[in-house]
């Protein structure tokens, strides 16, 4: 029986070369961390946060997933995973020195904020947990591309059986967006694999404080269709087997999977933290005894898979690789100051160009109509023109229960802006979201990153704040922070200033429009200008918008912005 079990294990098929390769990836990751720590102490890099202790499950995961085929939403501990997927030691150290040639961010982000366009590693940011909903959106992109007819370039955009890997620490699973992401991943049966790297601490906060009962995977058992696997993430082979099960499940489109991997954190949270202040010597020793960098080579020797000479050779190769990479990275220049505004905006679309120009002296004909009707017509036109546009939000569909559509008039938004769109374009393109604003914006970012054109609605501006992190730190920053490697062209519509009698105390139009401007970094986009935004964001280069009247611009603003000078965007004023 035992033999049969071991034969059934996917890891039993790993060749010696694969096992040595995994070991090399793990060791390379640890040695780059050690090198960075040395450089940080010499003040030659700016910050250090290590992946130490997480290498076992990550090097194994890299062997299971497919770079440039699957998609990756990672976090700062994932050095070994990135190396296993094909990022080089030099590329990682270029991130540490903040070099212009750093493929992660061109030196714009802190070290270990992974991103690599060629490998489909989508630029990661600093706020813990913003990756979850974007990963779900990226997985949803597969669904939409599959279901929506007539999207050009669909075959390049999706593979058909790709999966999205989303990693996290256990502490970060306390963020609400984690639960929002699982909710949608399960509801839509999306091919996402969540990998929880549980090292028992979120900086100094132990897991039992973060998570009721101390085990996030136990809390998740009620999520329908979610495959849950728990594993010792310091055991490379068990981790490999677990990842194979999870990834196979998602690849076969059975639904999302979650791997709860128990790892260790031998180097404190970061170089700015000292865990001796809050962890006992005995606890730290127990961790050290599980170190995958000790256990795995011992296993290779004990099982006769590798000789000591072969392992020594790997150590020498790794040391040389790290030394050369560090020399290259230290000699690589940082970006020039003059590049600081580069990629705040798209280099391909200029909203201040002629293409977006309006008539100076418009002559109106026809019956006056309402702004709501015009927005609705605008969306109909655009959706008919471009099948990549998807519309979702709270109550935006006519009727979620499609079978009832024939019997009812349809909701189409609380202000009716989206009325009839579901009926006209189908439920794959116009659909209701859960009542969760971060879910709406975060998913839209993931969809847009993979080439779809989401036009999403936040029902009332007053309730936009749960989405603020996604708007401010993600949507508006993705292009900039990734040095133009990734972008998420999308439109967020929201209503503000209406319902004066009832909602006046809640709606603060001036505050609102200023906040939105700051959030999306776009001059002249006030909340009363959504139609302009819609046209401006979804039109491809070369296709202008119909002429439309505009009030006079504020003096000195190139884009005819009507905002007071104090709130105008510095880059354009
Ligand atoms: C939204 C947000 N809150 C707080 C922080 C500060 N912070 C960075 S990492 C971290 C702990 C994360 O712990 P965990 O998810 O367990 O990951 P680990 O570092 O242990 O791998 C905290 C509190 C942050 N970056 N973002
Ligand atoms: Mg942790």
C-alpha cells in the first residue's frame, strides 16, 4: 500500500536533474538574501526583506507552474518562486540597487516587489492583500474571453487552461479583500490557486491573533468548490505533490484551490525588525530545525540522489552567480531624475491631443435629453463597437436571473444608466457584482491587465471608500510602478451630487471630485465628466470622440481642466 501511494505521488516522477535544480533555486534564493543583507549593512541598497524559510514550497511551486503561460500575483517573500520561473539573480539584485534596468519596476519600487512582463508576473505593490481581487479578475478574464463572441486577438490573450497563482502570507488573509476574492473565485469557479505561506507571524503578531482558531484553511471549509490542501511547506516533495493537485484542479476548470503551506521565517520580518524582541529562543530553534535549506540537501544525500561533491558544486556555482550578479547590479545606474514623470500616463494615448478635442463653439440640435440617457447611449455605442467592454457593479444588470428577463422591465442601475445593456449585449458582458466595492475595482484591474475593457460602476460616490486602496494604490499606479510593463485601462463610473434633498449631507461634490482626481491621477476628470472619461479611456488611439461642448478652461491648464489650480495635476498644469 505504501509503495502504491508513493508511486501515485507526482514527486516520484521528478528526475535527479529536477531535484538538483530545485535545490539550486532554493540555495540561490537564500544566498541572494544573504548578499542583500550584507549590502544593506554597507548602505549600498535601501531595504531588505527576505524570502528565507519559504524556499521549499516556492521552488516546488515553480516546477509545477508555467512561466509566460500562467499568471502570477505574488508578494515580497516569493524570491525563490521568481527565480524558479526564470527571473535571474542579476534581475533581482537590480531591484535591490534600484537600477534603471530592473525589470521589476525600473528602480521605482522597494526591493522584492516582484514583476516581470515576459514571465506574466504582474507588478506587486506594498499594500498587503491588494493582489487577491486582481488575481481573481485575471482569472475571470479567461472566462470572459471564452464566453464573449467576437473578441479579436482572443487566441493570444488566453491559452485555455492557464491558471492564476496568487500568493500571500497568513496574516494578510485577515484583509477583507481576501474573503471578497474567495467569494467570487468560488461563485464563478475561477482557475485561481491561492498559496498561503504561513510562517506563523505577521511582523510580530502571531497567527492566533490574526486568525480565529489559528488556521485559515480550517475557516475556509464552507466555500463551495474550493479545493483546500494543507502541507508542510518546508518539505519540498510534499509541497510539490500538493501544488500539483491544486494546479491540476484549477487547470481542469474544477474551480479555485487553496494551498495552506506551513513555512518558517528565520530572518525576522525584514532587516528593520528583530524578532528576538518577541519570540523565545526555543521557538526560534524549533523553526531552525525545519529549515528547508538544511532538510532538503540532507534528503538528497540520504536517499542517494546526490553525492556531497555534487551538492558542493551547486554551492560553488551559486556563490559565483550571486557574486557576479551583485557586481553587475552595483555598477548599474539608477534612473535619471528626468525620468520621474515617465509613465504617469500612457505614452500611447494623450487625452490633451487633437484626437480628443472638442468644438469651441458647438451648435446643438435635437431634443434636449438627460445626462443619464446620454451615458446610456454612449455605452451602447461603445459596447457595440468594442466587444472587450464589460460592465459590472451593484444592480447594473437588468435581471441577474436571466430566465426572468422576458417577464420584467429590468433594473439597469439605481440611476438607470445601464438600463437595457444586459438585454442588448448579454449576461457575459453586463452583470451584477457582489455588494463589495473593492471587489468591483480590484477585479476590473485584473480584467484590464489582460486586455479587457471594464466599465464598472460604484453605485454612490459616498460608498466608494472600500475601493480606495484599489483606486489609489493600484489602478492609478500599475503603469507607473511597473515602468510601463503593465497597465489597466478601465473606467470607473460613479454618481455624485444627485439626490440633493436626501443625500446632500452625504455627498460632498467638491471633496469628491478632488479626491477622484487625486486617486486616478488624471486632470479634468470630475465626477460630472464620466462620459468624457468613458470615451477617453475606451477609445483606441486614432479614434476621436464626437464633438461636445465644454465650459471654459481654467487659465494655464493644457487639458482645459476646470479644477481650481490648487487641485490641478502638477504634471499637466
Ligand atoms: C494594507 C497594509 N497594512 C499593513 C502593512 C504593513 N505590513 C507589511 S507586511 C505586514 C505583515 C504581513 O504578514 P503576513 O501576511 O503573515 O506575511 P509575512 O510577512 O509573514 O510573510 C504588515 C503588517 C502593509 N504593507 N499594508
Ligand atoms: Mg506571516
